[in-house]
């Protein structure tokens, strides 16, 4: 875990807004004690969920996207630390592990031009290294019997999540992806648009469901390739659910559930599927925040839900006075995920 920067109790104190008469998540969440063995602490900590950040947008840059997703981790942890600890959701169910050390890599790519073939190859290689680091950390979290809550970063990190979980479980896993895009593009070097296709090709991803594809932004070649493997990869489109009303949102959730829930699965959430959320591929048309929250809650209820990954939010691309809102949205999704298997104490 040498590429992990642990989140300390002092870090937590700095982002928690203490208030008389209230108890915040930041006062109850666990952190790794100084000088503690991280692996041992993971195994013995009573928290069920482990929060892990990946503050990079290198995979986004390699996919011709707008950088900015690296800023989501800092925004998210500030919001999560200030959620109320109460009978509906408790902060002591969450261990804040820390974030991946990508400082050097992020500094390296600042002046890269993704239209330059040599620079793109360098970006691909950096994503390869991030893949290795992410999969190693996720492996250790899952092997310790915990459930990762991963805050990206680009959607390239789906690969590391899937690989790490599959290695810890000792078999390929499934994935459900709430996304405007398939991220199942050709194997042309690693970037944010082919995390699932690489995981599938390398045998870590068994079955894959893409929920809410945008028809205008899915190429014919991707549709053709998905058609050939529809026994293992399926999808629906946002347009047929919300525009043409050919399919029902609730019924499609059930169909997707039936497809992936026969084994352990990861829940992948790309915030570019929600209108007006600052991201590398921001949209003006998509599912509502409420529908996304219902989606997360539904799939988190199953004991085979192995992790959740919330990615592509880019506070740095938001209006300056409202750049905290993406962190707040991520906080809602994190607690929806946690509440799905939490028994609320009656009044």
C-alpha cells in the first residue's frame, strides 16, 4: 500500500465543522492510527465501509476529455465529514482510508497535449500504473472483508476496482454502470473510455450492464461489438426510458438486477449521466438526482454488492461559488449506499 496517502485524524479535524449540540460524521469516522499496520487495522476495524479517493484525471485526458475530476475527492471528503451522525446513518460505519498518491503523475501531465500521439502514449502508460495501484489497494480492502466506497477521478478506475475485487474474491465479478457512455471502447491503450472492455478482455469482468446509454453518444462500432456479446453485456438507453417511454425506469432496474445479481458485482456511477453536473462530458439531458439515488439504494441492498465507485464529477469545472455541490451530491450517494443495509432505530 506504498502508494496510499493515509487520511489522518488531524486531516479529519480540519474538514469537520464542529457545532454544539450536533454530532458530525467527522467526529465518528475511523482513520488509520499513526504507525498502525494498515492491513491489520483494515481487518480489525469495526467499520463496514472503507472510503478511498483517487484524485486524478489522467485517464480523462487520455480519452480527450476535459480535466477536472481530480478535484472531486477533496470536495467529497469535506461534505461527508459534515453529514449528521444520527439514527438514520452512522459515521462509525465508515473508515476513511485515504487517497492514492498521484502527485507526481499529475504534475507530469499538466503540459501534455492529448492530440500528440507521443503524449497520449505517455498518458496511457501512466493510467496503466494507476490501474496497478488501484487494484492493489482495492484487493486489500475487499480481502479484509470490507466494502470499498471509491471516489474518483476518472472512469478509467473502473478497471482497478473490478480487477482488485475479482482477485480478492478469487473469481470474475459483474458490474452495473449508471452512465451515459459504455466505456467499452477498443483496446487502444488505457484511458477513461475502456476500463470495462479491458477488464472484460482480461477475464476480471464476467457480466456487465450499462444503464441509461445516451444514443447520440454511442458509436455504431461500440453497439456492434456489444451486440456480439449480449449474453454477457447488456444495456438500455436513456432515450427509450425517459424520452420515448418504451421502457419503465423501475422495470429496467429489475431487469438489470436479475442480470448482474447472480454473483458479486460492483456499482459504477458516472456523474456525467446527470444534467448540469460539472464533469469531463457534461450533459444537459439525463436522469434526475433522485433517480440516481434510488438506483444506488436499490443495488446496494443486495449482499452481493461488492463496492461502489462514484466518478467523473469535476468541482474545478463548476461555478466557483457552487463548486461544493458535487461533494454534497457524492455525500448523498455515499449515505444512500450505506443506508441500504442499515437498520434504522425506531423513534
